[in-house]
C-alpha cells in the first residue's frame, strides 16, 4: 500500500484509535476511582468528559466487568492488587483490538488487475474490511496457520468490548472519508473531461489510423494500463501493480508513454488536438514534395511566432525536408501517417497528421486495398494534379480518373451513397507552378482545368464536395511558401487556434 491509500487508512483508523484511546483513558480513571470496570464514550458535556456506557448499556458492560473480576480473583484476593490486575487486563484488551487494526488483511490494498490500487475507500469491500479491522487478530492468525486461531478466540472476552467499540468508532470517519473522496473524484473527473474535450477531443493512431478518445498507457515496468483519468483508482495519480505512480491530471500526463488501444503500437499522442489531412493525386503529381515543402514552410513560419514544430516520423524529418526536391517515389501500400507536433507557451499541443499515399493506389487495379481509415477521420483532402500533364501530350492519369478511383474508395469507406455531398474541405492543387508558363494564380486553376478538358472533373467534384478551393503551388527550391496554403486552409477549417498561431498567408 502506498501514498494516498496509506493516508486515507491512516486518517480513518487514526480517528477511531484516538477516540477509543480517550475512552480507554476515561475507563481507567473510573476504575482507579470506583474499582469497577465500565466502558466510557468520550463525549465532553456539562463539565464531564465522557458518558458511562454502563448506565445505558449495562447488559453489555456488566459481563465484561464480571469476567475481569473473576479472572482477577483467581489470582489474588487483595482488593488493591485486584484493581491493578483489572487495569492491566483492560489495557491489554484495548491493545489486542488495536493490534488487530494494523494486521495485514485489513490494511492490504494490493489489487489483482490494473491499475491495481483502488483508493482505499472505493475498493470493493472497503466498508466491510474497515468494520472488521479491530477483529484483525482472528484473520491474521487464521492466515498464518489455522490452529493458531484458537489463541485470539480464547482471548476474545478480553478484547471483544474494545473491538466492538472501535468498530462503531470506525463507521463515522469511514463514511465521511468516503464522501469526501467521492466528491473529489467526481469534481476531478468532471474537470478532466472538460479539459480533455477542449484540448484534445480524440487521438488518432498513425499506424492503424483508427481514432479513439484516449490511448492506453505503458508503465515503465511494462504493464499496459488504461489511460489514467480521475476515478476510483485515484484522482491525482493511479498506482500500477508494481507500485509505480501514474499521474492522471492533464498537465502531467502528456509525458506518459502511450500505445494504441487497437493495434498496440507505440504512438505519441501528447494530448495534442489532431488535425488530419489526406493526400490524393496521380503518380508523380507532386504530393510528397508538396507535403515536405509545406512542412518546411510551416516550420519556418512557426519559428517567427515562437511556436515549436517537432516531426516525430522520419517521412517529415529535417533530413527528408532538406532533400524534398529529390523526394523518392512513395511506395504503394498503407503507410504510417506523418506526424508533426506544434506547441507554444500560449497554445495547447497540436498534432498535424498527413496521410501521403502513392499515386499508384488511384490507378485501376484488381483487388485493391481500401484505405479504410485514411479517409474515415480526415479533416480535409489535398487533391494534387500536375498541370503539365494536362497540356503536354496528356501523360499520366487525368484528374478525373484519379478522382473517380478516390471517390469510389471514399464513399465505400465512409459508408455513404456515391451521390451524397460531403462537407469535408477539398483543396484542389495545381503543383509545379515554377515550371508552368504562364504561372497560375489560385483563381486561375478552376478555369485552367475546364479549358484543358477537365470540365467533367470540376463538375463532378463540386457536386460531391460542398467546400472546394483551388490552389496553385510550387514546391521547389526555397520558393515553396505557397505549398503550405492548401494545408493551412484545411487547418483553419478545423482548428482556428492553430491556424492563427502560425502566419501562413492565404491571400
Ligand atoms: N519543378 C517542380 N518539380 C516538382 C514539384 N513538385 C514535385 N516535383 C517533381 O515531380 C516529381 C514527382 O514528385 P513527387 O512529390 O514524388 O510526386 P508524388 O505525387 O508524391 O508521386 P508518388 O509518390 O509516386 O505518387 C519529382 O521528380 C519532383 O521533384 C514542383 O513544385 N516543381
Ligand atoms: Mg509521393
Ligand atoms: Zn493503432
Ligand atoms: Zn509499473
């Protein structure tokens, strides 16, 4: 038993013991005075310190008195010595009941599942354990060896009255403690729920792409625990089965090692609010280069406002960004989501998640994997096309083909009818603007598509997505500021705080 539980038990048992000790003191004083054994209740009133229970519960107290004098008389006939012996027996009885309170079975709070240690007042059977604590000698001996239990049974007449009194004295502190802790759990849980809802809402696994309210946590000893939130296991921290403390208040939790509750992968969530963007486009349309250019720009612009950007996946690392102009072809198949964490002193952590897919996935092919979760929780879609592929000898897949292939997956995955209008922001991006002549402005892109035989694409796209915006970007060299615009437009639709924290011009 550790920390909080020890404190709770200490308070409850402490109050009962102090109270019983005060009653013992009155009992001893009375014995010295009158020579009779009676039980007292410590209750200062009208100049008196206690109430003589013998006056009210004589049928309970008298047998105790008779028993003790009987034992005393077998030893001595002298009245003075008898008093001393009775005094010793009373104190010993008290000590036996008090000793029961600190024996293992009643104090032991180690659990069997994780997180292991319930708050003591909220663990199953806590009330019963509390009330039986003064009789702990019986259980302690029984546990050690069954025949041994005969000893506390024989001694029972000496300490039964004291144990009974302590049992009664335990009821009030336990009930008060339970109510106080229950109220603390409730208010801490409410506060945590509100804060989590405001700052995080949910988390997304970059491996399996599924989303969930809270991840699981791996303790430093390797045990998997539920995400620590204030509950019966603790309102400030939980304790694992190996005794490690795991904080469950929002500020301290973000450094915990988190794992995905579905696939078990080690993931970082940092309680950051996620914004998730999916990329669509033909092979060679410039998706990966654009993503890296956007990361580059976002990082540079964030620095001007003291916002730190940390890439946690290798695909968007500093090295990858530096080599963006020679980005390798993206391998087909399902890939990990690229993750960036953004934070500042004034802004709660944010996570920008980008799903970059190989253009091959939008080519007609048998038995294609449906990218289930790529699109299920997406906050926006960046649709890239290479304008040169439309003008020069029309090479590569046309935007319409890519869109049809994408939309087939999209409607299957989101379980909507193929005609349903989606309100997910759709950024249509003409890439490689540095080699297009004349250069395109954002406002020219829609007309450019129509004039180059993609009027069908524009029509279908705009009928299926209600929130479409066109961009023209260049991702090459240092002149790649424009690449961040489509991403930041999506961010601004989802998270105003993040959008405002990094100055990306949208014009
Ligand atoms: N000049 C110029 N070339 C670009 C630009 N963006 C991409 N490219 C080039 O276009 C080619 C394809 O770019 P990627 O970013 O790999 O294209 P992708 O859409 O990711 O392709 P897949 O991963 O195969 O689907 C590469 O040779 C890039 O260097 C750009 O803005 N300007
Ligand atoms: Mg790529
Ligand atoms: Zn997962
Ligand atoms: Zn542990």
